C-alpha cells in the first residue's frame, strides 16, 4: 500500500538497538543481573538536617492590599533542625 510501512518512523526520532554492556552497579559483564541481585540502601547519617516531605506554604501579605500564598520550603528539601522548629514542623 502507498504510505504504509512495516518499520516505525517518526520524524526527528531515531530508534536504536539496545546496547548490552556491563551493569553500572555490580559490573556484571553482560548486564544480565536482576533487581534482586542488588540491595541498595540509603544511610541517613546522624545529622542536624530534616527532610521536608510536603511543600510548606504560608499566607503572607504580598502588598498592603493583597494576601498571597508563598512557597516557603519545597518538598524534598533538607533544612536545618532549627529552621524546622521555626516553621513548627517538630
């Protein structure tokens, strides 16, 4: 048929074959390792930081006539323990 092809073609997109190489985590030469082969742990060191899990938004006067919502701390940010106490998180 005219205008039809079995190959996938999207203008500006190039499809590449997978490149099987060594695992970036354990270095297995063919990369055939599975997720169960790797145990990844994140060690939280005893520090003075607090991880903020949700956005902290406060209402503040932006101008004398406009009350607005201001993002004080974004989710995923680490702040000091003293700053967390000031914001009432702990």
